[in-house]
C-alpha cells in the first residue's frame, strides 16, 4: 500500500432486495488525478460512489481513504475525511443566497455575523484559487444552471474536500457550461484535488480524465489509461458489443401537418415575453429538431405544445384541433388527440418518484383499458404491461414493483420514453431525449425515434446537444431569445452553422 492512493475499494458488495447493484468491486483512485467511471445506466457507478460518500453502507468489503481503513456510516463521515460529492440533481435552497447555501450546516455558532464574514472571505479565496467566480449575494434561483453547479463545487471545497466526486455533472449543462466545467476540473487537479467523474459522455472522459474505469452490471470490467483508449473501445466495454455512433436513415416521407404554430406567443407571470411570434409546422413522417442554448424559450414552447401552459397570443393546430388563449387544451385532451410528451425534467414532470415503476409506466393513461375496470386499477395487468415495456426498452432492473426513485436517471428516462412511445402517438414531443443516458441507451432511443418517424409519427425533438439534433432531425429550427431565428435542412447543417445561428451571428 502506497501513499499515492487517495481511495482504495476492496471487494465491495451491495444489494437492494433481490437486486445486486455492486458485485465484488475493487478499484484504486490515484491522488491528484481525474479518474472517470463509466458504464451503462444501472451498472452500479452511482451506487458505488454513494457507498464511498456514506449514503449507503456496503454489505461487504473495505474502504481505504489515503491509506487508512474507514467506516462510512453517513455523509458526515465522508466530509470529515475530506470527501465531497456533487450530485446530478443539485442540493441547493433556491431562496437562499450563494453565501447562505455555502454555510448551511456549517454556520459557525448561533451568531451568524461572524460565520458569514469568515465564509465570505473563504469564498473569495476559493473563487480566486480555483476560478469559481460567483456573486456571494446572488439568490440561487437567479443563477444559471452552470453557476449553480459552481456553488455546489464551492460548498464541498468550503468543507475542506480533498477528494471530489461528481455524478453526471454535465447532464443539465449546455455545451458552453460543460466546457467551462471541464476547465474547472483541470484546475482542481492541478491544485492537488482528486476528482472522480461519473459520466456517460465519452467526449468528456477522453477530454479531461487521466484514467478511466469501466463498469458493467455491477462489476469493474476494465481499466484504461485515457491516452491509450478511444470512444469506440470504451463504448464496446460498457455495453458488451460494438456501438453505432451514427445512423443511416432513409429520407423523410412526409404527410399532412400534425402540428402548426402561427404567431405563437407566451407572456409569463413576471410579464416577460418568453415566446415571441413563433411559427412553424411538423408533418407526419418527419423529425423536426429545435436547437438552442438552454433558456431561450424551448422549455416553455414544449409546455405550450403539450397543453401544460396556455398561449397568450397566436394559435396552434394540433392533429386538427385549434388551440389558442380562448380555446385551450389541457394535457389530458392532448393525449386524446394522440399527442405524447416526454418532458425535459423527468423528475418534476415525467414521473412521481414515490410511485412504483409499474405506476409510472401508465401515468396519464391510468384510466384506460386494460389498466382500469369500473374505476379500479388492475394491478396484475399494470405489472404485466410494465414488465413488457421494460423488456422492450431495456429498463434495468426489470422490476415493476421497485420505486421509480430507485432507478438510475437513465433508466427513469427509458421508462418514460417507453410509456409515451409505446402508444404509437400521432405527434411525439420530446425534450432532451438522451439527457443523462448511457451510450448504449442513446443508440437505442435514437433508433426508436427514427422508427416512430418511419411509421408516420410527427416528431419534435428539443435538445441542447447539437450532435443529437444533427443525428436525428430532417429539419432544424434554431431558437434564441424566445424566437425562431433560423431554419435549415439537416443535410445542409453543421455544428458551426448552428452555433452561429444560436448566438445570433447568422440567420438562415
């Protein structure tokens, strides 16, 4: 045993009921390095790091931190040993300032003034040392997602973390914010912080890590020096087969318009115009992609199209039904028209974490046959249907009776996609289809979306991933400032062209 190891795990096992999430895992993380841990959804990555952080207790095995065996019974133990964790879904109080979030749980006594002053000075030092500038007096709810993530990193550094675990840190970031995050991780490493990066995004792994550990079905199956591997090799190790990174799809065979927007506008509760004179159409048999930096009206547009929000101006025609401020349609009526919606925020809008997976699999359709008879839910029929969806969409574990919150983010996403796509909708609205999803599932989801198009469905995809838009779409619309600033055929588009349109430097 040498002093160069920041972390050693030996023979770690963890089961949840009959599901064995981690099987005899042993690994070593070098001090002052960036180590990537990759694997499919449900491979055990997050469970393993949650054990290291004290959120779960291992059933068997040993943890060593900087050469010493330790017992992790809670996050307090981990923090006391210099380990900090930034979760995929941020743990911030939106109504608090940055400084108040920083000291939460470490206030320094009943009189806050001294603690706040000391924290302000320490925050300034950390921001200077690590390039993590953020306004200490800004309210968290007013920060961008990227700035909120900086606050999460500052929180763990403020508590003295020498080892930093990041779980899917770019799942909710724009490409620009992701690049900034990777720069920050390099600075942290150069300042002696040990970084463990859990991500599905192989570009990030190859860009920033020194070493990568591959997990599959709860086990470590490979370790590689990052400089001596490739995206193709890592993808094959993760999935256990060769993975296609691009798709050959036939030209779109378009039919009648299923969605027509004319002068669509939306003014929010703050009297801000978040959608401004939006006009476009989506026809049967095509995929229309909407590209843009997050926060430019895409989320609000999806909500209006799905019936969640009522437009304040203009009109929609959805599968033959006119929708405007005077004639709104709620989500239930949209479903009756044949509209399916996969929301951008799966936790807040796509599922109920406390529901069983079987209940999530019929959410929104629970009053229909064969799930409901005489206003009573048919539990066995629901369980059987969920099991079939799980099998078709490769949701892991295949356990309809497990709570939705117990699934990884990627498997939650696949379950929601299965629910909406399996009903053969006439119009499919999809927000961020592969956010937080592993490379094998990305391949599957994109293939299913193309199959829906080829079966005559009209598909609208909103994504901040330009590579995803270019891979899927037949036509691409670009949004900026609540407006559609350009349209281009996918065959004529590239990332540079779209990027210029997104920033307003070029219109098409």
